[in-house]
C-alpha cells in the first residue's frame, strides 16, 4: 500500500489558525456532544408527549400521535435537515425568515431542532411500547384508586415505562449522537466534518478518519457505561 | 466400574439372520422397513457403557450402563429431572457426554471419526414436542431428510412418505402444514417422518407427554404396532400401560443413575429398589 | 410564501429525478439489502456458532459498525476501497472504483451489521428442538440451517428485515456527501442550478414520504398475515 502514514500530523498546526489538527478534532467532538445533548432534550420531551398520546383512549389523540411518528419516520433525516435549513426560512413570513437566516450559528440551532423532532418520533415509539408493555391492571388500579388519567401516567405508568425502555432508549440516544454527523451537510462543524476537513487540508485521510472512529467508539463506551449505571440506580428492588 | 471394556457389537455370525422376518409380523405391509444392520438378533443394538455427563459442575448422568438388543423394546422411566431424556439424547449424540461409551450397531457415537449425520439417519427419533418443521407441508416434512441425507429422488421420497402417512392414518392431510393438525396427528406424522429414513432403531423422548389425554391413545397405538413388528425401540415415557403391553425391559432412573434395569415382569412384579417402588405407586395410583 | 411556488420546475426535472436519481437509489437499495441480508446472516451464524473465536470476531464487527455514523463510514470506504482494490489485485496504484460500487460496498458492509442482529434474533426465536430434530434426521449443519432453521427465521423476521430495508432506502440519501446523483442528489442539483430549493426539497420529501409510508403500511399488513399463519 503506497500510502504515506504520518501519525505526527495531529500535532501540526491546522491552516485555520486555531490550533493543531488535534484541537480541531476535539472541537468537533465537543460540537457533536453538545448538539446530541440539546437535541435529546427536545426529543425526550416531545417523544414522551407523542408516545403518551398514542396510548390514550381518545381516537383523536392517537391519530395525532400516529401522524407525528409517520411524518418524521418516513422522510430521510438528510431531507428533513434541508427542509429546516433551506426551506423553512423561505416559507415563513419574510421578517421571520430573514431573522432565521441571520441567526449566528444557524447550523447548530437547525441541527438541534431537526434532530430533536426526528428523534422524538423514535422516542415516541419506545414510550408507547413501554406503556403498552405494562400489565393492563396497572392503569385500572390507578383509576380505581381515584387518580386522574394525568396522575395515572405521571405516577404509575410513565415511571415504570421509562425503566422498561431504558435499554432501547440508550440505543436511540446513540443513534441520535451518530446522526449529528448528518448536520455536516448544512455546515455544522461536528466530529465527522472536522475529520473530513483535516483530510482535505492535510491529505492524511486515514489518520483523520481513524482518530474520528476512535473518538466515536469512546463516546459509545461512555454512554453505554452511564446507561448501565442508570439502569442499576433506578432498578426496582425485587424485580 | 472404571473400565469401559464392552465388547463391540458382534458382526452377524450368520448372514442370513439379518434377513429374518420378525416372527410376529402383521399381515399388512409393515410400518417399518429397517435398513440392514450388522447386529444379529439378541446382540446389543445400543450399548451404553458407563456414561457420565456434566453440565458444568452439575452431574446429570452417573455411570449409566445398559444395552438394548435387536428387536427389543426398552422403556425408560423415572421422575422428572432424573436424566432419562438426557440419556436417550446421548444415544444419537444430540447431547455430548464426557465419560464412557455408546455404541449403536457397532459404531461408536462419541468417536470423532464417526459420521454423525449418517449415524443419526439410521436412528429414528421422536420428540416430546413433535418438532415437525412448521414452514414445510406434511409431505415435505416427510421427504426432506430422505432427499438431503439419503439422496433419494423426489418421487421416491414422496411415495415413501405417503405410504407411511397412510399407515399412520393421515394420508388425507399430506398437503397440510403441521400447524393445521392436532397434537396427536402431528406426533403420528413425526413417527412417520422418522420411519421414512428406514431406521434400525427408534428413540422416543416422552412422545405423549405434550399431548391432550384424548390423543395419547392414537400415538401409543402406532408405537405398539411398531413394537409388534419387531422394531428395536428405546422409549422414555410415563405410560406404564404401554410398558406392560410391549416392553421387554424397563429401566428406572433417578438422579442421573440407572437404579433398576429389569425384565418387565420383574419390574412390575417386585421392583427391588425403594425409589422405584415409590415411583410406581405414585404413577399407578391415578 | 407559496405564492411563487413553481410546479413547472418540478415537472421539467421529473425525467432526470426519476430516470437518473431514483433508479440509482432503488438499485443501490435493492442490491445492498440483498448483500446485507446474506452477509448479515453469515455473521449471525458466526455469532451463534460454537467454534472458538468466531462469535467474538462477529461481535466485534457488529459493535464496531454500529458505533460509527454512516456518514463517516461512507467517507472511510470512499477513500479505502481503492487501496483495498490495489491490495487485492496487486496493482501499481490505488484502483479507481466508481461511485456506485463504492456506495454498494459501503452499504452492504454497514447494513450487514444491522441485518445480522435481526437474523440472530430470528435464529434464536426458533425452538432448540427444531435443530435437534433436524440433526436427529441426519441433516448436516448446513443442511439444517438451509432447509429448517433459516427459512423459518427468515420468515419470522421478514417484516423486520423489510422495515430495516426501508431505513436503508432512506439512508442511501446520504451518498449526497459524495456528490452522487441519487434521487436526493438529483433534486439538489436541480435546486442549485435553478435556484429552486423550496420546490425541489419539498418535492423530494413528499416522494420519500409517499414511498416509505406505503411500504411500511404494506409491511404492517404482511406482519399481520405472518402472525396469523404462525
């Protein structure tokens, strides 16, 4: 293989003038993590509401929940990213659109919102599955005790459902984290984007991608470890 | 007993004897047409010699020794967890064992050089849960192994399967899928599937214990007929009526050991061990 | 707002979008799905095999692929495949592979990790007795896999495999990062050329949605039918 390896490249200064290539990758890693965490907050909130909607007795609520999930699940994330970034400012009233376009750091906000709404549809699926996996008697017992529907969800169904779905939620979080890389198409300088620009500047393709690969694997390990700790922390004794 | 010196199954002293027709053969075509064997009547078809087996530290079989002679029907009984199913599964190497030796028609089961698929194709097995292949029709269930293992042509395999299906009274169901048959019917198909391979010996692992009571009879009838035709059979079952009717010997197992290995009359007349007596009284009292 | 929404732009671009773009997308999806399922099944068999070392190798492969973003993997293979080709053929310099081959290799290898998890669950869902019965009849490992276990596993998992294929269909849009003319790539090129981003991206979204929505409805119907037969 006639490829010139140069592992010292990480300590060379990048042509951007903001430090070494290693600094560049680490800044990418930071943006990946921050974007993933912010998007997750949105995804968790909307996903929980939509998931609950789909388990309510009301047909209308179920329809709204189902429509949300179908809409966000059946359009590729990249297309959604373009819709939020390129299309939304154009179809809003002009003053809003201009404001959006002039936002500093627009790729970041767009990525957070887009990923948040997208991941919410997947979180909603898990929440619904978790609630439906609970014995039907749980809901009846809550009602029989005089709890309102909202109280039954808040104190009985959701606390149990979240425990059940912790493992699949972990993989949804990891998907969310990996999906931040799609935002490189709208200019978010996250980890994959930084590895790509390092490759373009330095021509050291494989060093750049190897470093990014290792960083992704490390974050995966951290997330899995934390999730395991959470699972033990919130485990119900005797179950 | 540490030595595992059991003489290998003797080759047939008289070549004509393997062609012998079973003395009590029925007038109609027999259910089973076993392939030629090396063993003469009376010599061990299955020799289990000092077999022990562990799951990790837990010993499931302890020094089991017994033999099933050609044409013999041996019933293996015992409380659940006694190791009887494990023992019978060792005979065709579905379960490995760590110590001892099992020989089927002169072939060592645990020998690494043994061609297991070939050996297994000569040993028919019927399972507790039938284990018909749910994605295949009854006809395909009957012909799959004939074609893949024995290399029979499609027409021959289907014809053989249908003939056996007729003998177990299910010819009308040939085109159906297993899920469309009752448990008793599925088990009769499973027996036919095993017989289609022309086995020299048949193993039954609790063939009736997953069946509704009203279906037990139809399966036992097929097994009795098979026994009367002279098939060599090793049967794990709690059906003592079956044992009384056709068994030559009864083996009683408990906690992984063969506690009693006796002629039917002796076993039902006066079992020597207390554990067997208790077991019998519990099973026969209702 | 939508006052100057220009349908003619879409209309004029239709042949290019579908004959060039969608053909690429569908071909890539179909071939990568077949390749991914075949490779994934082999990986699942490795993972469940008793041969020392094989399960570990399979597990590392699957976990490795699943920790990486697809975009990064696309870049990896885009640069790596020419070198692998050179190494395999012993050529003088890195072999130029087309965009299509490069994407096909990427998606096959990447999706195989996901398909293998599905097939593993499928194989494990078949009662142990089935394998025992197949062995008892004298079938070899490969015969029993091919005739008894895999057909059932495949059938049980068909809805999940198809759902994953819909995901794969959506994922192929990411070849955009290599400037390939798949369906989205085509839409994007027209959008840039004519300055009609709103029309083209909305249209692309509608097309993807329609295809995926109908496909997932069909999968759900299939799922109910499979459930009844079982």
